[in-house]
C-alpha cells in the first residue's frame, strides 16, 4: 500500500466563486477533485484541468524548495502536464 500525499489550495473563479481543489497521490497516481463553496459534492476529474495541474505543480515546487517534498513528486506532475499537452513552467526558459 502506498503512502497518501494530499495537497489542497483555494482560489476564486473568474465568476468570483470560491473553489477548493484537492490533489492526492496514492499508489503512484494523482487524483484531483474540486468543490465550489456551497456545493455538497466534489467533482472528480478523470482529465484534470490544465490550470489545476499547473497550480499543483507550483504548490509541489514550493514544498520541494522548503524540503517538505521529494523531487520525484515534482517530476511526476511534470510528466502529467507534458502528457496532457502542457508546458512545464521554466522548462523552455532560455
């Protein structure tokens, strides 16, 4: 059984609604879910939103910089971003 690795952040949507996002790495796989304030149920994403992946990457990078997270988790989410057609922040900087 793998260890649980959960990361949570909150932000406001373009419509001004508060949205909480949770990303969990369990058994080597990432699962992302989100909930708008006032909703009873969570939305689970089979295909995560790119904005959520990029924010998760920022959260993981910050934790890695503070030595609270292994680089392997940052590398794993980088692969998910690339596989989804996104660009990893800082990767194409000259």
